[in-house]
């Protein structure tokens, strides 16, 4: 039987809730937020934070509470404990070991607009695509997931992959509109998902294709382990910064041109390498159009080749063929 949650977790039961509550405002979730747009065409409307939400890096006290809840050993120096990991359509707390990342892949999820003609063009030119970063963990250092809701007694689960995906927060079922994305119509969530959640949402439900490109690393094994872990910390820190902003009542806004899935994914690496050799084109086009993703990665020395079909897609890896 799981240990009784710490009093600080139980304290969320008495948290005042705005009426009517917005999606994501769950009294049983210590990291839920009840948030509305402050400006723009949707001012006063709820931000859909029940599914799209940045992660939160737990304090030592918060981590200890979840270790106790799940009957795990207390947190040790170097471990990272993270809330708001999306898996099985709910949020979890993740325990991540030091130097646990085995491999990193840059993923490009292609989606097609407007029928066969545009789909054919997009297959060649990638004018419509989503970028994300996949972190694969060592077999003996898998992520351990603990249910986040205080009344959820599901046992801890090991997880082999996490995916960083920066996304526009929209109403359920609302298609993405790049024009609206420049007009303060969407919130921003640098969220982290399990690979199973990505496969379910993007490949099974939407029928998308996800290309994959291993990130190139130099140095000996130890140096590579450190670099991979630094990239993971970069991704988590950037997401937690947004969670802190939301938590302080300052919604983070998506911008198609200046802050989007592609630029946020590249920033994970640029923040560590301090990359600064931006071309004139990149300076003038901060949105990093999908057709230039591979060139941008190659110029940074992050991938081995710009050939789009050099590596197996995620569809091929999980055995779910892409519809042609």
C-alpha cells in the first residue's frame, strides 16, 4: 500500500478555485493551473492546460513527497524529478537518473493540408511539419514514472523514451492556423511526452509520418554522456521556465514567426553549444521554415546527413506504416 502523501500535497485540497474553473484546474493535481488569456482576441477565454502544459522541475521537498507516495527510495544528488509528463493521456511525475540519456533523435512530423496535390508537394518540400526532440534512455537507467494526481495509486512505471514537443495550445479539436499563431491566439506549451503518447496521438490517431535523425556527438563515451544529459537538462529547464511564468499568472504566447516548434527544438542545442553562426536568411526568418530544418541541423554539426530517407522513420520503428 502506498504511503500517505505528504501534507504539502494534501494542501492542494484547500486551494481556492476560480468559478467557473478552466480545463486543467483539478484540485487533485498539485501542478494544475486555472489560466485565462490576458490579451489578444481570446482575452478572458480559458487556456487548455488539461492536456497541453509545460513541465515543472520539482524541488527537493516535492520530489521527496512523490518518492514517499510511490514507496521509492528518497531522491539522491544528481537525480531530476519532473512533473507534468504526458503519458497514457494523463500527467505523471518522472524520476530521471544522472547521465542516463543513451541517444537523442531530432524528429520531423509531417502533416498535409488540402488533398493529394499539396500532400505530394509537402512530401518533397516539407512546407508543413512539426519538430520535436526524442531522448532515449539507457536500459539500466530508464525513467521512472509516478502518478501525479494525489489519489492515483497506479504503481510506478519504467519509461525508455521522452519527447520534447513545443506546441500551440488550442481548444480541443481546433486545427492549427499559422496566421492566428501570429496574433496572440494560442498559448505555448513546451511539453514533454512519452514516446507511446506521441505514437498514439500523431501516428495512430492522425496518421502522420515522423522522420528521425540521430544527433551527432563528438568526444569519448563519458563526454558524450555528459553532452546528452546537458541537452536533456536544457530542454527541461526551458520548459520549466514557461511553467513558472504560467504559475505566476503570466501566460506564455505562441508565435508562428518567432517562437514555435522548430525554433524551440533548435534552441535546446543552441543553448548548450552557444551556436551563433546564423546566416542572413536565418536572421531574417526566425520561424525556421520546415524545409530548412535539416540544413539548419547540418550547419550546426548536429546530424550526419541531410538525406531525408537515410534513417528509419518512427512509423517503421513501431511497425505502423505511413499511409501513402
